[in-house]
């Protein structure tokens, strides 16, 4: 195009020059200098040929540009089709699978005076479809497991979850029971203190999982529910651990299923940072048809975090029928604790300080001195939201039949 414009300019200059020559030269000289009509015609024809050639070249260039654009568009369409085919094709299972875990290592002073790799846990989750998923949790306790070792390898969770509606789900397999604060959520960065509190350990008893099925979902207004049918306790009827719920956990390990248990929970989260909950369990016979002993568990708690302030408070109680349980004083077992806390940011992360007062009694029915009391003061430091360093000091007030163990506890924990 630029060349064509230059040629047109040359023609115009030629015409202007001819006109100016005619204006300033005399008539006779003009007649002598001007080219003949035949010469002018040949010049114009030559210029026209150049113009036509330039136009043809320009048209060819434009055509090639159009062809190139069409090819680019065609290539883009093919790429888009291939991407659509790739999206539609089955993805590898690993794209729908995720892993996680947590762990903690403790130092306990006092009479214990030991360091323990208390637990390491791996989670594996898999999404089969938008409505079907799988959850699992495998734990190693106390570092070593096997004959003569102090540790254990445990399958704490392995269940399928099905979406029934937008707000209702069903689960079946091995799952953690919906009771208490720590039983379902007990990763080290989520709670205060090196060890889990003794009320939820000795009364509920955390960590507690069974095999069965449950329904869960939202009811509106901040309310949600769980309703589970699962394997029950199988407690001993004689000896030091007779009728103690913690020692009757079957954990879905070839568990006798003569008498299943039912657990239900109603929870309210209608205000940010506030959870109020009540749960209950009933089992027709916690000895699995040995002596036909009914058992009832009731638990209620508040878990509140408003700004830097926090408060956890929990009460749990077992009522166990039967003459044998009553004769041992195990027909009534209860515990409660209150735990205020304050958490604030520092340059390296966050610090939380807490105090906890606990009472529990696994032999309350005999009316003798069997109540444990414990006061703890401690601090958590989170250099990262999923990493925590802990320290606390506990003051024990134990029954006369046992000895007190005031001590320092230190711990480190993580989750991912």
C-alpha cells in the first residue's frame, strides 16, 4: 500500500510539473518541450500497469491473511474439542483422592517421667461421584506395635458417605461416634493441653469408634442432628475394669453384635463461634447378653469462641442397671469440666492461655471417696495454624486409695 501511494504521488507531481512548464514557458517553446499525445498515453499506460500489479499483490496478501486467520480458528476449534474430550474422559483415581494426617509427641513429668510418640495418624479420602465419597483413618499409637510392644495399629474410621438430599447424608462403615467435643475432632492444634482431658477420656470415652450406620443432616435454624445404630460396648463383669465403659469399647474388631447400641445428637450452631450440643446413647445390654445390663449415656456441652475469648464446658453421665454394677458402685459414673481460654496474635504466630478444672468418678455409686479432681494451667503456641507447641502443669486431687501426681507436661503436634 505504501508503494502504491508513492507511485500515485509521482504521477501527480509529473502532471503538476507539466502544468507549471506550460505556464511559464512561451507558446513556441511549450510546443517544442511537451511530449506528444502518443508519448503521454504510453506513460499513463505504463503507470496503470504498475498500479494494477500493486493492487494484485495487495489482494494476494489480504487473501493469505484471511487464510491464516481461518487456519488459526480451525486449530483453536480442534484444541477446544480435544480439551472437551479430555474433560469427558475418565480421570485417574488419584485426581479424586486426598490424604492428610496428624501426630503428637509428649513429655510427661511426675511419676511417669517419659517421652512418648503418642500417636501418628493418616487420613485417606476418595470422591467416587459428586454424591458418594469414602473416608478412612489409620493410627499408630506409641510408636511400636506387635507382640510385647506397647503400641497398637488401629483403624479408627473407614466409612462411605452418601448424599441423600442437599442437607441430608447417610454413612455406613466404621466411624467416630457423635458424642462430646473431642471424639470427632481431636487433632492436636484444635484443643488446649498436652493430653486430652480426663473427663472425655474416662467417661465418654474418647476416642470411641464403632461399626454401623448413621443418618445426619441439617434441620434449619442452626440445628443439625445425628442418629446412629452401631456395635455396642462389651464390658467385663468382674475385676478392676468391670463395667468401665472405656474398657468395653469393641472398636469394630470382630465385635459381638448381640446387642447393638443407638446414639443420637442434636447440635446448634446458629451463632458464629458458638456450638451447643446434647447427645445420648442407649444399649440394652453392655455385656453382650452375659447379664442383660441396660446402660444410658447422656452428654451435653458448650464450645464457644468469641473473638480472643474461649470457653469449653462439658458434662457426661452413665447410668448402668443391674445388681452386679450396683454392688461395685459402677452403676453411676459421671464427669464434668470447664475450660476458659484467651488467644491472641504475636509476631511469630498465635498464643493461647487456658485453665481447666475437671471432676470425674467411675465409681460414684458406692458413695465412697472415689472422685478425681484436676486443675490445669497451660499455654499453646501456634507458629502456624496447623502446628502447635504445648506446655501445661496439672495439680491432682486424687482419692485416698490412689496417689496424686502433680506434673509438668510438654508436647508438640501437627495436622495436615
